[in-house]
């Protein structure tokens, strides 16, 4: 039965594409295609293609199963249809779970603790992957962030201590975060820039941390901005990065880095 075989073929191809996409992205098997299509993004596209094939296989397989209820001659393909649906769901279910759990995040990928005066990228603009990119903070991005309920509690972190002391603490902790690479330090302006790499797809996100004086309190404000290089949305990656860093800053003091 052709449709039963098609269901099984779609399921197998969906898994193959998803696995290939993840491996290509994680290990950088393919070089970046151009400024707008990195290896990580290409790998994600392969996974999404597999996702849609998996959905197609599930639909066709369901049609086959329903048809076998009324056409006994089609029952020979029931096993292949069931197998194809199960294999396709191996790709479809995880992606649907991710989409559902991140539905509260708007399709923006540049998040900051201060939409009025966000920290600006300086060194990041000179990095080869960012040449030709517009690293400025857009007004429409600010509007989308301010409208999203998930970002309503995102604000600068106020800490006791001088600018130099808080900056040093931020520098130490940022240097200890897994997947973070510090690319620029400016003790004069109390600014840190770096690149965060995601674990699975190896997506690169630029971030900037700046310590500013807190008005009227004598304390220090830690501002942060995190911007993805790929895609229009970030599934909450930049927001969660800022929140995780702020939680670490408020934790127990860590040791001082020695030269």
C-alpha cells in the first residue's frame, strides 16, 4: 500500500533530517553559507523541515488507519502506518513541546534591561561575523518587549558597592559562565562584552554588561543587553541569560581571580 509506505518513509526521513541538522549545527560540519545563514541556522532549518515531514507522515498515517476500518484490503499496511506515525512523532512531539513552553516570548531577539538607554555594543561590531550587521537597538524591539508580560519584571540589578567593585564582580562571574566568552573589557566605562554559545545548535548571541551609578542610592546598577545573531525570535534565550546572570550576581561572593 503506497500511502502506508509513504507514512513510514516520511517518518524515517523526518528523523534523519532532524539528526543531520543537529549534528551539522553542533559540530560545525558545514561552514557559514553567508551573513544571514549560519551553520547553526541551516541546521535548525533541517530540523524544522523534518518536523513538517513528520506532521505530513502523521496525517497520511492517520488517513491510512481510518481507511482500514472501512476497507479490509488496506489492513496489510496498518503496521507500516503505525510505525511511520510513531517514528514521525519522535520529531514532532519535542518541537511542539518547545513551541508550547516558549509561546509567551514575542518574536524578537534583542533583550535589554533598559529600553530607554540600552547598553551599546562597541567591540561586537568589529567581530567578523557581525560586520555588516546593524547592532543598534530598534524602537520596534523596545515596543515589543514592553508589551510582552514575560518581560515586565526585567529591570536593572541594583547592588551595594562602588562601580569598580561591582564591575569586578560582574567580570569574574561572567568569565565563569559555561558557554560564555568574554571578548572585551573596559574598566574605565565599566563595560563587558562577550559571546554566548548555545549548547545544542551552537547559536552565537552577543551580550554587553554595563555597571552604572544608581541614582540617589549610592549603589550601583548592572545593566545588560543580549542579542541573537540568527533568526527573528530567541525562544526566551536572551531573557533567561540575563536572569541567570543576575541571579549569580546576587549569590554568595566568589573568589578573586589572580594573575
